[in-house]
C-alpha cells in the first residue's frame, strides 16, 4: 500500500504547476541541528541535552521571565471588583449557523493545540458532530466556566535569528491554543460586539434620492 501510494504521488508531480519544484525545494532545506542548551548564569549552568532536560530548563526560565509584577493594588479598582453586580445578563446560546460560519473562517494552516484537533477536522464535521459541538459550547457559556482543558497551551520554543542557540534566553515561546478554544473566543467576541453595539452590525439604510 505504501509503494502504491508513493507511485501515485510521484506520478502526480508536474513541472507546469511547480509541484515537483516545491518538493525539491523542501528537500534542499538543511535540517536544523538541536544543540544542547544551558542557562546563562555565573558560573554557567549544567548542559541540558535530552528533551526532558531542555523542557525543564525552558520551564524554569519562563517561570522567571513571566512572573507577575509586584504592583500595589489600586484601592478603587479593588473596591469595584469586590462590589457585587446584581444585574447580570447571560449570553444567548449559540446557534448552529453561527458556529458553521465561524468554522469556515478558521485558518487551516494554523497548528493545533495539545488536543491535536485541527481546523480542517472541524470543517469536515458532519451535522451530528456540529450539533454535539454546539451543545458543548453552549454548556460552557451557560455556567460561565472555561474548562481547564481549553486553557492548556502547548508551548514551542523557537530560536531567535542571529542568537546563540546554546543560550536559554535565545529562544522565544509560541503558545498553541486548542482550536475549539479559538472558535469559542471568536463566537463570544462576536456576540459581545453584537449585543453591546448592534448598530455596528446592522446594514445601513439605502440612500433615497428626492426628485423635484
């Protein structure tokens, strides 16, 4: 089966549509090496060679860099946050058409999150799968509780260009959020904008010309 699939792929390559040149270009890209990493300190720390050692070192570095600021709280802001709000309106449930429209707008080139669910998978969902997804999203906004599984992001460390790759500070993190979490964010933002300022989404009335 692998041989037949490979033969079919090779026979589909053409020069006129650049498919063969794109394949050659990808193969000519040199493979990036994975050097060991160590913390930039005095004296320098131990080398991290294995994937687990690198992950632990990056996690320690990110916890130091992204620590919360020790700012004194504003008493006015704290008082406003402590004041209970009695008048509270819940968001209306999402409709199936709303979810379908937002799914079609998802970028299929974006990398998936920790659950490995891509935008292409959501676009290929049948009617029953879309209904189940609608029930799940509406069950999230009803108690106004964001599940922890949708908060978890997969962090990738990419080397900065022109920096020393053995230094732990030469990498920048990229967080891959689950695609369903991105979909829910887009739906909530669109719903809030629509309910807070409905005139922005209403079509403008046609211009009427008077003849005299």
